[in-house]
C-alpha cells in the first residue's frame, strides 16, 4: 500500500470516528432535551393547576408553598439544561444564575428553598452525619 493511500485511509477513518462522536453527542443532547421537556411540562402543570399538586404535597406543607417550590425548581431545571447543552457557560452562566437567584429588588429564589427544620423530604440527611459515615467507610476501606 502506498503512503498516500495509507494517509487517505487514516484521514477517512478519522473523519468517520469524528462523525460517530458527534452523533453520540447529538443523541445525548436530544435525550436531555426530551427528558427536560417532560419534566418542564409536569412542573408547569403542577404550578398552574395546584389541585394536581395536592397528592404530592409533603405532610405538613401548604399546597401554595409547595407550588412555589415547584416553580423555583422549574427555573433551576431550565438553567441546568442550558448548562448541560453548553448554552450557558462561564460568565453567561454566572449572569443567569445571579438573575435567577434574585437581586435586591426581587425576592430571592433561595428563599423559596428555605424550609423550617423538620419539614420537607424525609430523604434529607444531616450533613455532619453524612461526613461521619464517609469517614467510617474510608477507615474501613484502609
């Protein structure tokens, strides 16, 4: 085989490999978009029709408070999708996050996620307990 033929073959193989990588990336992005679209539809339905959210409300929480939390969650999910798709990186991501988290003139989005102690998901763990558990596992592995 001549060196020019080998070079052409290697170039063709490189183009084919690049095409496969690009196709995989595009498929992954399409999957993110499809799943995020379904999540956004669900969150939109819950926030616009509070009666649909009633079965999902944690015990001891008002429906309107839960709907407010879902609205904040929806905004964060949208920003997260933009970041995963590469539409919001660096300075643009910081700017969007600052806008999302609120300014002095608007209510802070983080205030939406501040719950009274003992409220919210029973799946949440005390951060100190998590660190102690991690330390125990690390000692056991050594």
